[in-house]
């Protein structure tokens, strides 16, 4: 089975690496320091052991971990046939990672960009292989979600799109074709909703609990927007809304100051133990 590089071992990288390994792929998981990678492997082992209890399939944690190696720095992904990049939603961070990947990977390696909002054509433009760069907007938690958005950039070849669609199918995912517009389909809508929900709390119109209850009890949503923000990461929400605001120059995307304050204060949601709610 071909080696897949998973770049970034945060919320999404952990999910992508687990999903790949549990569907029989060999993975090299990359981040910028050893401690993050150690914690990522622990999270994958815990998630695999809990899978059945949480309504998922029974998984063999040891078998999954046996398919994952780790590397500090992208050099470890040099032999990968495909790299799936899941680093922080920040243009400068992603740009630096893609420039480096472009130097270390072979000319045929496909670059999959997992982003909430950054246009794929812009990301591809900083590589020497824009035909081999494609966007996949995975959903969180990755192993549990049956579909994702598949986004070709302006120069992405049909071969790259179809190779990626095949890989997604092998991961158990349906690819939904979407054009390359900042935020794609899901986050043009979701980020607006979450940002507006944060404004309701910021303005004292309702508590986070009440906002979420309206969505759960009145609309029948399984989760409210602020619970969703905690799942995604409050910092990731802020960065995504900032990308949308800058790109469209439209005041409807003005980032809520509460999201900024929470991000600065380290209230990043589930991953930091506290966001709109507190977690054990
Ligand atoms: P995160 O903040 O949990 O993880 C980002 C990871 O990237 C961190 O572990 C960080 O150490 C690593 N990183 C940063 N710079 C690096 C570098 N130079 N080399 C290697 N690793 C580096 O972020 P998260 O939530 O995993 O998001 C990743 C991407 O996926 C973002 O672009 C985000 O917009 C997108 N996304 C997030 C979703 C979510 O629900 N959190 C859903 C779909 C897409």
C-alpha cells in the first residue's frame, strides 16, 4: 500500500491519520515537535479503543498504530505518494509548509490541502505542481464522517482529482464536488452561523447553552453552533472567519470580538479543555 504523508497532527491530522490507518494505509504523521506527535499517537490509540463504545466499528488500536510512523519536519514525507496537509488555518503557516513539501517530495506526489476556507488555487500557486494540488475539506471527527468536499483548483488535473477521489473512497468517504470558492459550500454557511452565534453571547442576548438549545430543540440539529465551535476549535473558527472576511471584504463576515478574546486567552474548545463549555 502506498505511503501517505499526513502533515499536522492536530484535531484534523489525528483524525485523517487514524482513518487512513484503519483502512489499511501506511502513514507518516508529521508535526513540528516530538511532544505533539507523542500526544497524537496517544489520542489515536484512545479513540480506537473507544470507537465501539461511541457507536463506531470495533478497532484494533495496536494494528492501527503499527501502520503509523512519525516525523518531526516534512522531510519524513519525502517518499509519500500523497501528502494530506492539515496545518494551522493561517496563510503564512500553510505557505511555508507547501513550499518545503514542494522541495522534498517527488514530482508525482499529490498535495491534498485540508482547509476550512483558503482557496486551493492560491495554495497551489506557491508550488511548482499546481496540477497536482487539490483541496479536500474533511469533516470532524474524520473517521466518523461519511463525506467531504472535493475541490479542484484552477490548474488541478483530472488525474489528480480522480486519484484523490479513489483515495477518499478507500477511506470510506463520498467526495462531494465543489468549486474553488473561499469557504467552499460548508464554511460559507457554517462560519457565518457560528460567528453570529458568538455575537449573541457577546451581546448578552443569550447564554451559549440557550443558543445551542434553540438549534437542538427547535431546529432538531444534533449539536448547536457553539458546541460545534468547541469541537472544531475556537481558534480555527476565528482564523476561518478572518480568511472569509479578508477574501470577500464583506462585513457579514466581521469576526466576533469574543472569538478573538477566547483565542488569545487559550479557550480553544475541547482540545484545550475549555471554550464555550468546560471539558474534563
Ligand atoms: P489544529 O490547530 O488542531 O492543528 C494544527 C497542527 O498543525 C498543530 O498540531 C500544529 O503543531 C501543526 N503545525 C503548525 N505548523 C506546522 C509546521 N510548520 N509543520 C508541521 N506541523 C505544523 O488545527 P486543525 O483543527 O487540525 O485544523 C487543521 C486544518 O484543517 C486547518 O486548515 C483547518 O481550517 C482545517 N479544518 C479543520 C476542521 C476542524 O473541525 N477543526 C474541519 C475541517 C478542516
